[in-house]
C-alpha cells in the first residue's frame, strides 16, 4: 500500500509557478530570436509567475505565516525569522551576478525594491491605481527565484517524493 499524499504546501505551489516561469522565459527568449511577437510578449506572464513563485518560496522559508505580495517585506520577514538563510540568498544572488556579464543596477536591496510589487503591478496593471511607468529587472527576479528555490529545496527536499499517485 502506498503512502498517504502530503498536503500541498507553499513550497509545492511555488515549484509549479517556478516551472511555468522557466518555460515562459525560454519561449520569450526564442520569440526574441525569431521575432515571434506573441512569444516575445510572454515576458509579462513570466514576470507574474516568477514573482508569485518568489513570494511563495519566501513564505515557505519564513518560520511563521506571512501575508502579502511585496517581496521586500517578505524578505525582511525572512531576515527576522532566519537571518542565516536570508544572508545566504543575498550573497548567492550577488555572486551569480559577479560570475555573469550582467550588472546590478543598484544594491541587492535596491534591486529587490524594483521588483517588490511586480506581481501586483503587472497582474493588476489594467486598474486605474496601477497606471503609469514601472521599471522591472526581470533577470534579478529570475535569479532571485532560482536561489529561493534552491534554499527551499534544501529545507524541504526535492519534489516529488514517494510513489506517484
């Protein structure tokens, strides 16, 4: 007899949005190369999925339940509940940039502030209070998501586990 499936967690849901983000990002990149307008436009759903994955990974890593969509505030909650993990994520993001040909626009905190409300701003950009120009560093968001995933995977283990259902 198989094991009883465990309930889905913020981590499990984050993995799904992370996977979707990766697929959307790859299609976006291909769309830029082939000048395929619809695929190039997948950058918008990529950022929404990526931002939501970051939110859920952060919530999975924070010791006590946290609410909200703002990545900076959630990261501060992580710093309060597990400063070692938060610092490791920050150092890893900075190291990833040092190894690449890409440069940060500002400090880690400034980059995080730029993407903090991506989920809200893009998801609700049709609403009057969200109208206006917004700057996004989608590469920072992607790197942040991948490193949050790595830390959550270390904490919770790889998925799926056990027998397939």
